[in-house]
C-alpha cells in the first residue's frame, strides 16, 4: 500500500517511489523495508530532486543576472579563485579547468573581454602567454549573486554537527559512485531521477 509519499507539489503519489513506479520489484528491490522506512527513503530522494531543481534555477538566475552562459560563469569563478590566491590565470589554465579546446577558450575570452568582464594583460614572466584578470565590476557582481548564494549553502552545512557532516558527505559520495557509464534515458528516467515504469 502506498502511504504518505507525495510528489514535490503535493498533488499525488511520488514518481520517485518504487511502490508507484516499480510495484513488482523488477528494478528496485525493497525486501526488509517497511512502509515507514520506504517513506523515509523516498523523502530523501525527493529532497535530492528538489535540490537539483533549486540549484538549476539558482544557476539560471545567476547567469541571467550577469548575462552570461554557464561556461562563462565557470571561467569567471576560476579566474576569481586564482586571483584570490595571488596566482595568475592564463588561457591555458582556463582551458584545462573547463576541459575545452584552445580555440573555444579564445572565443570565450574574446566574448568576456568585449563584455567588460575580463582584461587580458601581458604575462609578467612568460612572453608566450597572457594573464587573465576579472574586472572589479564583474567581481563585485559575482560576489552579490553567486557568492551570496554559496554563503547561504555554506551556512546550512555549517549548522550540522560534525557527525552529521561526515554522514552527509559519505552519503553524497556513495550516491555519486552509483553513476554507470552509458546509462541512457531508458534506464535513468527522463529527468535522471528514477527508473521508468516497467513495460
């Protein structure tokens, strides 16, 4: 019997509940778990799903606020972090961090420079390279959007006890280890949140 597990908007049974999506246990084995324990498991899965949606919305909001794409934002965060440690960000280091080609990096840096987000300066020790710096205005804007959002997330984790942080970290690490190479939509579901109903 399906108990209190509900979808995120409270409109019906949770689509992450194996009792709903896999009643015959063809994919998810749940022997030894009673309904209360299953409700707890589904609550965790629903919490993760809501967090993914929240993170997506926050990322999109930050990108809109700064009028930049996700790769551009990642590049700026990297350059800011590099500057914070008194190091020099180079186009090669940016490309390596993002995992993109030199040509794509050049185009991106051209775009960021044209938008007033970065400056390209002569490298102080390497004539073959350039030094990339984030402008003060962009640094300030990033601090007001991405920086404050991260601070709120940090505060949530900081409120946990040491034991709770260890448990959560281990849980998330174990969850990350469930990734399987080559898993497609037919196995992971359309949103990656759970299995599709058995045919």
